[in-house]
C-alpha cells in the first residue's frame, strides 16, 4: 500500500503537464459531475493576499496591532493537534519550476495528516510549521487555505473533515492555474479572502505588464486604455508587485481576517 501511494505521486507528476486538458473535461456534461463528486465535493478554499501588497480600509493607530492575512494561517497552526510539512511541492516538482523553491511544499493540519506517507514529508511542531510558512511568504508564495478533497484522494488519507490544507502557490506552476478552464461548479469553490478588493487607479498607463504571465487565473485585461480586473480575481496581489506605475491597489476591510477565520473553522476538525 505504501509503495502504491508513491507510485500514485509519480503518476500525478507525469500527467501534471496536461492539467488544462484535464480541467476542460469538467465542462463535459455528466463527466463534469462525476469529477466534481470524486475530487472536489465539499471543497471550500480561500486565497490569502500577499501582505506587502495591501492596506487596511480603516486607519490603524498602532501598526504593530495590525491584523494581517498570515495570522489566519497562524491561528490554525495554533489550533491544530497535528501538523505535517510536505518536503516538496508536487506542482512545482512536476513542472521543474525554476523561479520558486520546489522544497517548500504544502502544510497539512489535522488528524488525517498522520496517515500521509512518511516518504512525502514529516510531522512538525507548531514552531516548525510557523517557520515553514514564513519561508514560503519570503519566497513570494501565496497561501491557499481550506478544505480540499483532492488532497485526501492523492494522499490516500481521510476523513476530509480532519484535514486542512495550506498550499503555498506560485503563479507559474500552481494547480489552480486551471481555474479558467474548470467548470464553474468547481472553480467557484476557490475564492478570494472576504473583504479584499483590487482596484486600478488613474495612474494606469496600460503598459500591459500585469497581463504578462502574472495573474494565474487570467483576471486582468486591457480595455479602453487601462487595466481591468475581472470578477475571476482571487486577490493574491501579484499584479500590484509588478505594476511599474503602482497603479493597482488592494484594500482589505478591517475585521475581515476574523471573518475569514470564522468561515474556515467549521470546515474541519483540528483538535
């Protein structure tokens, strides 16, 4: 059984480059329903924005008291009785990523993580888990947190209600680059953090930099002489980092971090 699990991982890595083709199959009637049921049933995932790219809508007298999206992850690390760090990112490993560290894999929380094959990673303390996610943020990766049935399937663990995923995503290799190709029944399960808004200001010069391989869900286009952010935006914040005119702004309402925690909490049992 153990060797079978590693063979499954090798098969995923071999077929991963055909990701977009596989995603488009979810739009085929009946087949799409089967894919949704088998791999994505009960999913609820949320991207957390890069902190260097956002500002609070309300003023904060003491910046040291500012509540940041990373504290969503820290909260669940503190709550989890079991933590597991993957020793490689299967997405970046599959595509031989050259821009982001392959060695920074997912963080899994909850009792189901104890069943993960020991050849794929290691159990971690809370201190080790916090250090891991800090390294991921420093490397420019974006957190995706929530319940993801696909992880229980390829890892061969369960039940799903006892596994919380913290994926650390890059724009070039992330599984969820498939969002534009997926049926909406699946893609709608992956959302932006509540209260996050991305705006394009009048400083936009329509240079197109933000449209060139930056947005992994293809949410940015040029129209009428400026960049336009579409509804498919998941609020990761990468477009802000590359804009030479600093014309894109990301705003988060004060108190939304707490609401994000409230949204995620009932999805899994972490104790």
